């Protein structure tokens, strides 16, 4: 169960204070890449958090600050600003990226002008000063740009570190601590972007300290303090986040009671696998078989949003009924959920969809009875934490599976008959992916059942049966995805097995759609 609740991105009430001091503060000026900067910095071993521009005074004593890009023009009235005195008082290296660079250039007395053309996509930069930021990098770098304004005049004393093909400055040093780059080192399209960030981080003169082992120890200690002597309840699905959460609670010595609800739209082996998984982890779970209740309520419902709502609402009713005597609710909310609910207006739509859930959780939260121990972490951090907790690889690398389960993969009305078909086809697909070592190479794979029938022949009989779609995608964060180029032999084996063994299916198709424009799920 993850239910993002509104709050500012950097303020997470883990026992009233942060588990770890922010080493690198990323100031968010609204770029689509802001979170990517935080992730990259963490991957390089420094603990990073995202802050709003007006939160400079709340950061504490960071070892470095990065100002992100953003969609506005620094020359516009009301454009997001930076308090240079405040930034100076932090007394640490500062890197402005794109908007961040333009903002700093203005603050130091230079100018920024509209070029009239938007430079978006690949470009090249010639390194003119192989100093700190470009140490070890000479010649030309392939970079990724996304801007329309450019710095026009540089303040006295600044040094150009790199320029574009037209000789315009795209990397600047204003003084001994302040740097700016027009391009995006955080995106993979920028060649050596990681090296540029690494070079900036090496300016802070500290050894990386975001070691998951240390984070884990401090997190366990914090969770221990929050849960001592209390009955803690959490929902588990067998997925990565809820499993890591349950193990973390157990490690912290909490009196933890995970609840696992069969909502009738799980995959063929889910119930057995989840039981087995928690047995191996030494955690007792409470199993609730509510499959019939869910399927009865889904009768005749075709609209995907309606299906989601029915499943979400009933889940909440069942969960809270079972969790009546809890002292604390533990949720597996992750950092992107926290940031999203803090920075976007999406709360309104979430409340609409999950009204029941949000109301109940808000009430508990007001009473100080909700903990969200993973709220500082990205998915890859959670996997790393799980590994540090000794959770086996195959559990940490299970494909994501949506909360509304197969209800979003049986298109149209969900019936027991259709679910049975889909479960068999899906299990064959997943089994063959695992056998061929392709399971770990794709982000997610699934079978989907369409609400149409097509003609075919089996033996001497004409058939009129359902087509099954196979979908397998590669992705790094589910925001974008590409269809996986599975080997033909593998596809042939899966197709033959489905056609020969799953009654009611006479066609198998492979989905060749990227996201965007398609989604990963069909719904
Ligand atoms: P889409 O279909 O939006 O999916 O490209 C992106 C990722 O989110 C998962 N997903 C869901 N997860 N409830 C969930 O818990 C949902 O309703 C839901 N819809 C999509 C999807 O499996 C993919 O990993």
C-alpha cells in the first residue's frame, strides 16, 4: 500500500529529524530532470535530497549545492530566484545546471538573453579549460541541451570552461566555488555526464558517505524508536517495497503484522509464492482470502477506473477491518511519491480515486500513527536496502505488478473464466522468460486478454476464441519504455505452449509499442 500524502519534499517526519544529513542539496527549479540529478548523485555515493528554492535555510550544512534546470526564463517577472547571500553562507561548491546557470550568471552581474531558438537535443561542447569540472576530459564532448535562453554577457572575473560550436560559453566558472553548465550531465545522452558530476562532487573534498549499510543501521534504529512496544500493521503483496518494509520492521524488532489480501485478480502462483517468500524470510503473515468478494463486485464492470476504485475501496475496508487493533500503520511510500504529492496539484485527483483510503490514513497520521520508513528512497535504493537486509535477489527483482492486478489485464469485464485463461497464459510466459534468462533483462512482462474473439481451427473444428497479447518492456523507471526484443525462438516456444495448453485461446500476439505513446499496461 503506498499512499502519498502532501508535504514538502525534503521534510519527512522520521522521528522528527532526518536519518542522514543532506550532503548534496538539489534545488528544484522545475526541470523534468531534477529527480534524475538526485538519483545520479546518490549513485555516485553522496546522500542527496530535493529542495524548493525557498528552503535554502532548511538544508543545514550541505557539502555541495546543485541548482537544477527549469522551464521558465530568468528574465521573466516572478521567475524562481535564489538568495545569493544565503547560498554564500552555505560556504560550499555550487553547480548551476541550465536555468541554474543562467540564474547564477545574472546574480553575479552578467546577462541572459533569449536566443529566439530553442536548442533541444544533442550538441557538442569544446572543453576550453581542463580544470576541476572537466578534469581528465579534453577535446569535444557530446552533450544534451534543452534551453532557449543563453548567457550573453559574463561578469568580470569569470572563466569560460567550455563553448559550443558557435563559440558561445556553455560552461562557466564565476569564482572559486561557483560553476555553471548549460547542458544536462544527469541524462545518459550526455557523454561523460557522470564524470562531470563526479568531478563536481570531488570538489567537496569529502569521502562518499551514503553507504547503504550505514543508512540501514540508522534507519533500523529510527524505526525501533518509533515502534517499540507497539503493534505495527502493514499490507504486503509480495512486491519489492512492501517486502523490504516488512523485513525492515522485523529487523527493528517491531511487533509487526503483515496482511496479505487475495483480491481475486492475482496471478496463477502469487498466493503460493508470497506464502513461500515470507516463510523463507521468517515472517508470519495474515492471509485474507477475499477473492469471491472482489469478483462479485467486479461483475459487469468494464471501465478500468471503476475497476480500480472497486478494488481499492474494498481493499481498504478489508485491510482496516483486520488492522483494527493496530497502534501504528507502516506504509511503503517512496521518495518520488512524496515529491510528486508535494510539487504537483495531483493530490486532488488522488483524493478522488482513493478518497476512502486517504481519509482514513490522514486521520491516523494526525494521531501520529503512520510511519513511512522508505520515504527517503528511490526504487533502486530500496533494492539496495533490501540486499543489505539479506533479502534474496529473486525477491528484490520481481517485476512490478499493479495493485488492481489482472483486472487491468483482462480488458473489459473481468470474469472467472477469463481470469483462468489469462493466468495460464501469463504463467507460461513468465516461466519461459525465467528459463531463458530473459526475466531479469526486462522491466516487466505480462499477458493481456482482449475482449474480442477471432476465428481459428483446432483439429478439424472451427474455433472462435480469445487472442492473448504478450507484452515485455525494457525501462529504467516506467516513465518511458521500449518493447523488449525477445528472441524469436523464445516467442515461438511461448506461443506454441499457450496455443496447445490454454483452452479458449487461439491466437498469440506480441506488443510492439513503445511508451509513450502506449502505456506499459493495457487497462
Ligand atoms: P503504465 O501503464 O502507466 O504503467 O505505463 C507504469 C507502471 O505502473 C504500474 N501500474 C500500476 N500500479 N496500480 C499500481 O499499483 C495501478 O493502477 C497501475 N497502473 C499501472 C505498471 O504495472 C507499470 O509498472
